C-alpha cells in the first residue's frame, strides 16, 4: 500500500526529527535502525524488518510500498529516501539514514549512532551529516499518499537541482620510500618485488589515469618520476628547522591539495595478508578513508579497518597542518596471495582504489530501469459464466474472431499464459473441440480492479482453476 502521508508531510516530519533520539522498540539503545523505523512507522504504521540496517533492502517486501534503487554512477538521491550503507559500516550490520538533500556527488542525511552513542547518557541524537555515495549503497523511495508512481512523487516536491559539473579536486599521490635526503630506500622486498618500484610502476600511474578521466587534477610527489621520499624530505625539514621548503611543509605551501594518498606495501610473515588504511588520530575517518578500506575488503582483503595513529611522522604532520591525508597499505609484499591478486588484477584493483578516492564509480554505464512484467506463463482452466469475445491477439485492439466462436456461459478453455493489458487480465488458449484451429487465441477474464493488481485477487467473469 502507499504511505498514509503525503510527500510534504513526510519531509516536514523528517526535518522535525533532527536533534531528537528515537528508540521505538525500546531495545539495544538508540541505534541507526531505530531512526529509520520511526520514520517508516510515521509513513506506513509499521516498522522495518532486519537484524541490522544492511538487511533492510532484502528482508522487507516493498512491493507497492516503495522502490529500491542500488546506487549507480548516474543515480541521484531525493529527500525522503532511506539510504542503506553496506556491511563495511556498523561492524558488519551496515548503517541507515534518511536523505535531507542530495546532489550527484554527495548526500546530506539525518542519522543516529554514527558516533557510536547508542548508550550514551543522554544518547546520541539524530544529526545532520554529509556523506559521499558508496558502492554498494541502496536507496528506498516510498510511494506517498495520493501517488503510486515516481513522477507523482516528484510533482509534489521541487525538482532536484541539476548538479553542477564536477570541476574535480587536486589530488596528490605519494609513492612511499624512494630517494630522499638521506638514502635511496627500496622499502620492503619480497617475492621478486620491492615496494618502492612496484608502486611507482604499477599502481600510481593507473590510479592517476582513472582519476584524471573524471576531471581531477593529479599531482605526483616528486614529479613524473616520483624520485623523492616524502617521509625523508619532511624529516629533513624538521631537522634543519625549515618548515616551508621540504616534504609536507612544501606540499602545504605550494601544492595545497584537497586530498593526499600515500601508497605502501606491508611486510610481515608469509602468512600475513590484507591491506589497511592509516590516518592521523587527530581527525575521524572520512568517506575516502572508509571507501578505501571498503575497496581493499572487496579486492585483496583487509587485515584491519581504518586505523588512527599518532606514531607516524607523515600522519602526525598532516594532522597538525590540517591536510587531508591517509596512508594505504595495499597488501603484504611478503604474501604470495596478495601479490598474485594485485598483479593479476592490476587494472580492476587500481580502478577500485581510484573510485574510492573519487567517491563515485568511474566509467560505469547508467543502469536501465527494469521493465514491468506484463506476461506470466501460468496455466489453468477458465470456465466462462457469460458471453466473452475471443480475439486473435491480447488487448482491446486485438482482432475479434467470428461471434459463434466466442466463449458462452459454461464454455471452458485451458490456458497457458496470463497477460496484463489495456486494464484487463487476458489468458492465452487453444480451443479444445476436435477439428479446431491449433492457433493461439485470447480472451479477457476480468477487468483489473485490485489495488495491488494481482490477478488472483480479482473477480473473474467465470471461474479459474489454477494448475
């Protein structure tokens, strides 16, 4: 059924929820799921099923209640959409919020328990935050009162503003180790590779290509050859007291990047496997950090989540300089599993890394809306209780057969197909009388009157026995 609320009422209620804490089931503290449940209770007088937020798209039957969209490159959310974050959030349970406004590049949502304050006293309240789109990510768009189609929903709200063309960001990519003020450091060495050269040759050029393809300006630390070491240069600047011309201090003064990503490969025992993301402990993980961690989890694997640190020079300095920085360990160079995966999937792997930095898919084709089903291969026997026209094709414009071949009261036909067309339900059949044509014929068995448009809920012009 459609919502008992209009679109205008829904948005008004959504805005009123900000600053309040909701726990309609009075269990497990004030969770993100509780906010979505409260919103859905207001719209439909029932809650949502699921153990965690990530269960919402699959555990609930949204037929005739809402449309579920999976995020694509061209998708833009609308206010009132319930957004589901994947299982890389919420310790595997996912996360959920409700969209307040959106562009093609970001969504501003109302959410609870983003900071983990479900059991705080007082609890964490519903708060407005802006996030990037993630993949996968789902959006559930309700059917509001007096509307059963998406265009009707749009007509009740202001059209979403067309997002401005993405001018792109300035992104600095840094290859770990290399030639610096003190030495030429190859980094970790194993399985026929060294960290310094592998990332410079195989990883960063590909990531750069993908980011530039969607309009970003990419700067390589050390120039085209990347023949410098950010760590050593920054350390040298500190030692000589020059906080302007070396390493990260030079970057802050001269490059002014929006984003910095430093690439490494880890080293440990041959059994260690998986990548991870390191950030300064001065700031919480942002959408890029989380997306990079998610990309690792879906490719080479990850040994841990996003890790705040206060014992690494570059992380500490970028924290003090307020530079948007993270260090990504792509996997273990000492692991044959990790290196085999990376080398065998270089293009797809680096594309996923670039998409995480970009915040959206790169080069994905726009999804086509699924066509509504109108034909079902259902079988049964229809017995008429009145005279019914028979046609050579389904629909009111189908050619009628001669009247003596129409179905009369008491006549029956076995059918093998059901068709929805022109406001009627039709069946396809062959005449059973000896000597009859072996061609297919069609007749309407009733008008479509059921709100859910289910044929088995209709009143037929006779009787149907389903097989």
